[in-house]
C-alpha cells in the first residue's frame, strides 16, 4: 500500500537541488531551509530507499551509481509534475519557461530570426535561448530542446530532423593569393588550417578518390570553439576551413570565401536535428509547440555549388 506520511516530491526536489547546486548549504539557501534540515531530508530519503545516493566529504559531494539513476528519474518526474499542473490550469495551452540550446551559427541564422514570430504566436511562453557549440546533457542542464548539427550519438533522446547541409572547404581570396590554391587533397599538407577546440567524430576532412573516400587535413594553425569563430578566422585569411553551406553560403556568393577541392568533395552533409528527452508521458505543450514551429518554418536549403560564367561560385538547388 502506498505511504502517505512522506512528501516524496519534496524529498525529490531537495535531492535534485543538492545535486544541481553542489552541496547541502547551497540547496538550503535556495530552498530557504536550514542545512541541518536538508541533511535530515536527505538521510530520510536514503533510509527509505535503502541506498546511499551521495558520497559526502568536507570538500565535495559526488553521486553514487544509485544516486545518478535516481537523479535522472527525479528530474523527469518533477518536470512532468510541474507541466501537469500547468496544463491542468491552462487547458494544455503552451505556457511557461522553455529552455532551448543551439549551436551558434544555426542559432544566429535560423533560430533567432524566428523567435519574435514564435513568441507572438505563444505569448504565455518565456524563452531561454542558449547559444553554444558545447554538447550539453539536456537533463543535467535542465534544457527542454537542443538543436544539434552533425551526427547524433546513441542516446535516449528523441530527434526530429529539421534539414541537412552540404560541407565545403573554403579559403579567403587573400589567403589563396598568398599560399596558393590546393589542386588535390595531398596539397593540404602544405597549407594552414582552422581546427576545433573540441573533439569531432571525424578528425580529417573526407575527399572522394574514385570509388572510395580518404581523409586529409591541413596543419591547424588556429582552433575555434564554434562555427562562427571558425568562419571569421577563415574570412580573415588565417587558413582553410571546412564548414556547412547553411552557414557560409552568402560568403561564397559574395566572393568573401572561395570553395576549393570541389572535384574531390564527397557530397557529405551535416544533418540538423531538434532533440528532446523522450519518455512515455505526453510532451509538454510548450516543447511540442516549439518543435512543430521549427519544423514548419526552418528552411535549410539543399544547395550545391556551381561556378558561374564570371568565375564566381553560386548556390544552386
């Protein structure tokens, strides 16, 4: 029989706050409790579960395996309880705070311009838009939606594809004038490149050689933390970069960046997905509304490159 003498949701809330804030004192301050009160609640929760959830030392607090699993489930349950109360009070209309994480180039070019229209359509939604190329954990960061460009890792997240974009190696005209234009992938050994400060699933740049693909990459002389920084380094003539057409298409058409090694371009793409935590409960109305809005309005052109009569590259398709 279920027990009614224990406020389980309050215990979950305290536990999640302790983990998120990194300690009992910080959680107590946030929840307006005493540190001893938080400690007693945690001890009562662990005693009821019959498992240690956190390891405590004088300097730090770490989760046990049981604690990590309980934390992930507790975050979902608390979010669902909050959403259930909102939807019951509002007739399931989109409302409340929506946290969206997105990489910088796609966010600036395709998401930020749509925000006014989305908020006009859903005036009871408050949007927190975080632009970063760092791959975040949605549950740990308490984000509702993340927009990711590139291959997805295996996870419990649900993904909805928004589009895809071809990749291309480019350089600024002044860089090519100084260092020459590579004719084959082997020429990249003599060129300067722009790399990344974070690990990539593919370290080299793929090129088509007959019926197979090989990898090559110039020596990186600069590394960027995000695509927009890499684009600006390329525009500044620092070196060659390999970027998505959705990001640098206007630079190519204006001549600020010039595609190279197009005869060896394998035609690979980076897919763009909206991902969110999937579970059996109904998707919160604000999350569903935002994802549907993106699917309706985001237009990532399936473009290719073609050299025009004046020698300048143009997007086609």
